[in-house]
């Protein structure tokens, strides 16, 4: 059954689609418009972890290796082949000799050395990438000659190639970085990708122009280059109803940002096509800063788990098109531990009340519990989008029923990421992509990643030791064993509440073909090389 807000939104779509329809013919012939909900704060692969940044950066850049649609197979990229030393510490990448940047300059090994060193914070001025760990424990990156790079690690890293396929490992032009300084990725960009920086109007649109000489695209795509489409326009349309109506009216061509409430209805529209990706791990969670008052109490955190009906939440927020979640790792992901699922507190409001009573949190006269003069209240931050609005409302209602008050502040994405890097708040809602248990937990739970992306301020020496062993390990059985230990520790301590596991679905119009959902780091349209206008 549709909620009131869903019926109201759907009821206005017909009129909005008619209003937009008259404008549909204004779109240039060889331009494709891709809609999204929010913008990024910048487009610098070494300074942003936002999906809104990555989906554009992946079109403007290339990486040493590429990830196939199966999310497991590594393919050549800027490196046409590579060798790995017997001890697993040195990777020798043999680079393509026919690659150029958007400004026409030939790509060489020094570009790899500069870009990776910038990613891991070894250039001046220093860039502090929050995901520098994905590059491994680097000893040295060196150019052997113009088209050979040696990538030497201090210790083995079994997932290095998979991590290098993500947009953080993008190769960028040193001259552009030095010329633009802090404005690299804000006022301009120079990469080797199939599209080049056109112009950016923040919170409105990003325009990319075809790289005319590009011909070195991933083997998993039908078109290796140049791109079929002259111009890609990434348009920000915050209102869900407006995105749905624009797609129906032909005012835009593609989007992965249609709220799940509309999926069933959209699939019945004959002019709308869909593409899905089954190999997709992107979870939504509520995390606690475990060193802040109130949420530092494990009884509060476990009671939150018991107070939130995650099955009902997934149904209400994502209309049944997301899986309710318990463990922090998807059961389909590599090294998922089933035992930890049973250790995560289940939905049971009565048990939550008993737990809080036993922990000394007594009900106050205003319905909020108190312990040692401290009210059971905490502040949650989140990016202002539809799912976060609805999720925070439902969690807030559930907590109130057991005597916990959650205050909510939502922010526009252009300022929200900055606020989420502070210590101002006690809890937050975000979502995250991953490819394995080691990948997911290395990002969020190692103490060196405080204060971001380890926004929980989780600082546990055993967790660190287990993570480091899992990353170094070459024995799959031992890696699974130590990642299970981490999952069980987190299940006991409940430092975050996994709300749902998202699905990836891309909607498009018959005006375009070549739309295929990819999903690496949540990126729906990967590279854009196969896209073409047919009407």
C-alpha cells in the first residue's frame, strides 16, 4: 500500500510530465542527459569519496586496471599487463604507449608515479585522501622507463588490483593539479578518460565533452572508444517527482536515482527501460560515535538495534526494493560470517526497555530516559535526501517508544560532507559500497581512518591487528577466520545499525541505448562509452 506522501507525489506526475514534454525536443541531438539527486563538493579522485564525485570522475579518467561487471575479474586498463613478484610485494605494470590526456599530452609512467603518490599523501602540498589505505602499504612507486612502473609494497596486499580499479586510483595530469591547486576538480580537470571537463555549475549540472582520440576503453565494454556521444550532461534534480516526470517526458535520458517507491510503476511504463546489477553491495547504516556521551554506552546502542523494525523500515523507505539487514556484511560478499548475524540484536522493543532499565537508564517525566543526570538524547547528522528523511523519521519514532530521543539535522550535500567530517554530532546515516568483507571493514573500522571515514571513532587494537592480518594474508581460510572475528566483535558492541541493502537499477528512455548497470563503488554508468543516441 502506498504511503500518503507517495500517493501525493505520484498524483502530480502526469501534469508535471505534460509540462516538461513540450521542452523535450530542445535537447541537442548528440547529447545525453543523466539525472541525479545531489552534486559532489568537488571532482578530485584523491580528495572525494562521494558517489556523486566518482560517477563523473570515472568518465574523465582511467585507472591502471579495470573491474569487469562480475565484480571479481580484473582487466587491463592503462596497464596492458602486469607481473607480481613471488613475495607479493612488487607489481610491475607495463603501460600502454598510445594514451593521451584530454589536452593532448602523451601519458607516461611519471603520471602514474605522481598520481599514486598524491593519493597516498606523498606529494607537496599534501593531499590527505580518506581512502589512501586502498593503495596498500606503499614502500615506493617508481618509473623504470617511460612505460613501466614498479609498485613496491612493504607487505602483501591481496586486494591491490581490485582497489586500483576504483576511481581513487585515477591517473591525473600533474601540470593541471599544480596550476589549479585547491581548485583542481573545482575549476578544471585533465585526465585520460573518454570524456573531458566542460563546465560545472555547482548544484545544477556538470557538462562533459567527448575525448576525440580516446580508444583504450575497458575490454568489458562493447565500444573501446571514442565515445559515441559528443556531450554528457550530469543534471542535478533534487526532487524525486521531477526526476520521474523528466524521464517520462523525455527531458532527460538516464538516471539511477528513482526512489524505490516508483520502481514498480516505472517498470510498467512502455517507454522506460531498466538495467540491474546483481553483483552489487551497497548498504545503508546508522553509525555511532562511540566516544561521545550517551552513545558511548553499549546498552544504548544495542537498545537502538532492538527498537528499530528494519523489516518495516525497508518496506516503508524503499518499498520492498531493499533487503533488511542485520550484519554489517552482505551474506553474498566474500568472507561474510553467518555466526555474527545471530549476535546482532534483533527487533524487540520490550527487550530494549528491559536492557535500558537494567543499565540504569530510568524513564524521565518527559518520556526520555535519564542516567546519572544525563538524558538519553543524541544528535544525528545526514545528507538531505528522501531516503534519509524517511529513515531518520522511522528510527526517531522507534527510539522514542523505548525512551531514547534522537535529534536530526539534515544538510545539503555541498556542505553536508564537511559537517560529517567534524566531531559535532553523535550519530549519522550514510551508505557505503564494498567488494568484500576485508574491503568494507578496512575502510570503516581501522583506527588510522579516524575521524573519517571511521566516523565512529572506533579505536580497538585487536580490530586493527585482525584487519592488518586479513589484508596481508595470502591464505583465504585464515583471512575468512580473522574477518569473522571482526564481524563478531562489532556485532557484540553494536557501533552501527545496518538499515538496508540497496539494489542498483538504472532507468532510461528509448532515445538511448547501451545502458548497462555496472556498480563499482555504486557507479551505475561506467565510462559511458557504450551509450549512444538512437532517436
